[in-house]
């Protein structure tokens, strides 16, 4: 199928989505801003009618001043070489959103990562347990409100680290000298 026909299909699909705002960022890159409740429908139409078969990633941005998370779904068309980034925002109050695992299986990995790092739960995703931070008991570490230094001070005991090998280096004039 030609790129022109697929491009027309993409324009038709986006035209059907009420409230969707499209920006052509540069050749091969399109940004779509859409309401959270319409995003799964948009993704389904992009995959089924416009050939966007590959979910490259799902990104999350913490907007603390707005009390929102922004989710960005990056979908790729192999036929046209165009990447669509679908942006939506959801309230941090609920910190829940619907999984698109049934549409794009790789979403399960991205959703699990976002849940672990931001605390945003995806309903319907098959794997919402910890994966990387299995021993972590602190708050989600990617939130902008997370203070790494404060967490370390409150969680760990400070121990002076000055092993023999480092003392030898310093004695010879190397290493870090205060």
C-alpha cells in the first residue's frame, strides 16, 4: 500500500477523533494530544485502520504543579516510516489508567515500569508487581517530589568509607584530597 494512501488513512482516523489536536512536528513525526478516555480508541484506530502496528514505548511525565501525569504512547508505522506520539494527561489523585496490553502486548512491560517508577497503576495489565525495585520500600523514585538525598539520609546509616587501598593512593599523592 502506498504511503499516500496510508497518510490519507491517518488523516481520516485523526479527523474522526473528536477533540484530538494534531501537530506535524517534522517529516515522519506527528504529535496528537487527546483526552484520556479517547486514547485507547485512538490507538485501536491507528493500529487497525492506519497500520501503526508497533508500540515503541510508553513514556510518563510527572507534572506536580498540575497534579497530573502525562502519558505518551509512541506508535510506529513500518509502511510509512511515521511515528505518532499520542499524549494524554491523567489526574495524579487516582493514579490509575486503563492498560492497552490487549491491543499492544509490549505495553505490559512499559506499564509495569511506569507503575514501579511513578506509582501509576494500569487496570487490566497482567503484570503490575515489582520488577526492578523488588527490595524497594520507598515512594516511587521518578516522581519530581522524590528527594533522593533526604531518602538516603532517612533510610541509611552513614559510614565513613576509607579502605586501605584508598589510603595508599592518597599517601602517594593521588585520589581525592580535601
